[in-house]
């Protein structure tokens, strides 16, 4: 069993409230969960309007599959017009 963990640091440009941030993140998290069947949570920067750090996890029986799923998640996030990826890190356990 392989657990893949992705930590993504996001910038949400043009956002001016926590309510707006929650709307953007909820939409993004729902797309990730529906498309890739991953677990997603905001793990840091909860009180900042334009920043968020998401933790994303996937469980697989193959290291390359877990890495591939998390790479596709990063691609999905980068294709979103509402957020910018500042940094990300993938770790396989």
C-alpha cells in the first residue's frame, strides 16, 4: 500500500474576504474529489484571505499510480483561473 501526499501552496488573487476564499476552495476541492477520488483539506493559512495551503492524499497499490494521480491534481489546480500555485510538494509513503 502506498500513500501519496501533496502539499500545495496557493495564492488567490483578487479575493477580499474569507467567504470568497471558502467559495473558491470549495469549488476546487469538489472538482478534485469528484475527478480523482482524493481526500482534500485546508491545512494552513486559514485566516488569510489570499493564501491557502491544501493537503491532498491518495491511497494506491502502486507508487507510479499515486504519483500520476497527484501530478494530475496539480495540473487541474494550475488550470484553474481562480488560483495560482506558488509551490507544491509530492511525497510518497
